[in-house]
C-alpha cells in the first residue's frame, strides 16, 4: 500500500440501549488528536431514544446512522456497518476502526495507529491495547495468539506489551483496525452468529491475508471482565456454540476433535456437580444446548437465549 496518501479513518460502532456510553464515546472521538472522517453507528434496535438522538445529532462529527428495527446481535451490526463502508469507499489509504459503544479511544489512539501504518507498509491490520475502564490495567483477553494446528491458544503475554509492536492473529472488536483493501479482499464478517466469536472468526480470516500488529502504545479503554465467579447466561451459550462452529473451519481435524472432547468432558462434569449444586445444573443445560447446536451448525438467534 502506498503511504504517500493521507491516512483516512472511519469508525464502525455498534450500539444497543447504552445512550450514555454512546454520547460519551462521541465526545471522546471529537477530541482525537488525529481526526476521523466518518463515524458509522449501527443502532441495533435500541428502545432508549438512541434513534432520536442520532437522527437529531448536531455535533461536529460526521455521523452516519444505520437504524435497525430490532436487535439482531452484534454480529449483524458489524456486518451492516462494514457493508456501508464497503459501498461508500471514496479515498485511498482508507482504514476502518471497529469498536463497541463502550470502548473509548485514548486521544492519541488514531495518531499512534497512523504512525504504525506508515512504518509497516506491508501490514493491513492493526489493533490497539485494551485497558480497563476503571483499573487502567491491560486487559489481556482481547489480544490472543492461536495455533490452528495444535488448537493451543494464549493471550498476548503482559510482558510483551513492553515491545512497541506484537504479532497476533485474534483480536476482539475493541479497537481492531483494518485497511479497506482487506475489506475488499476478504469480504464482510459473518452476520449469522448473533453474538460472541464473530470477532475471532473475522480476525482469523484477516490473518490469512495479512499479519495483525498490535500497537502497544495505542490505548483503548473498555469495561473490565468480571473477576468474581462467572455466572452462566445467554452470552455463555453463544460463546460456546459459536466457538465450536467457527473453529471447525480453522482448526486442524485433530485440534478440533480435542476441542469437542474437552467440551463433552466439561458437560459431564457439570452434570455430576449439578446433582448437588444448582448453579452447575444451569451450566450443564447451556453446555448441552451449545454442544448440540454447534454440532448441527445451528446459527442465528436461539429464542431460549435472548439478551
């Protein structure tokens, strides 16, 4: 890619019933040291006045709202947002920042990414470093390295953030930045997963075409993952089901079979614990449904598991 053209950023953001986060986010985007061009906001059927706010927005940013009639999940939201970008490409050296409405870029985020783009002309995907919204500590779960042959995966080690740049192949949709050339080459992300693991799928597809470089100094804040005992909910079902569906496409056969064996073992363990602990019975039910639906490649919304 030629780097003699000005780097132009668009943002694709998905929002659902979090207008306070959305307003704060737009304010922070307005104060970026290196300004963005368009902010494409996919309103996923919000019922809290988000559509009215977006339709009447009179701030400085160039907002492009896409209002969906109902919540079709984050995966459909990012699909629609990136589809809009793909249909309205008008400049060279065009880059897209993919993010949730509760992800807040540091004021120098775009400046740091722009510098990385210029210094890595053969790389077409970057990500920033995710830090906790309150703790300001690095949230390592957002940037991972996955060995598709063995099935082993690990978070980018905390000590590696001391380096300026790190190669990864899995990034959450919290500050993932891709070139429009990549978008044109690999197409849009899956829209049929509803929620969870759509970012892993898209990252792995991206990494088949270009390295993904994490820029350690490009910071983006996001609410911390819970540190207490995790309670299984609707997100758990989609995470387990979609992981099984997605990794079947990318893992070697042996790695995928090991994943299935581990999932079956975890289900049996939950069943046995469920004889004594109600919480484990909930986990067993979710694990069974996810395992069965993943095996049958059932995607989309499961009406038993709604937000």
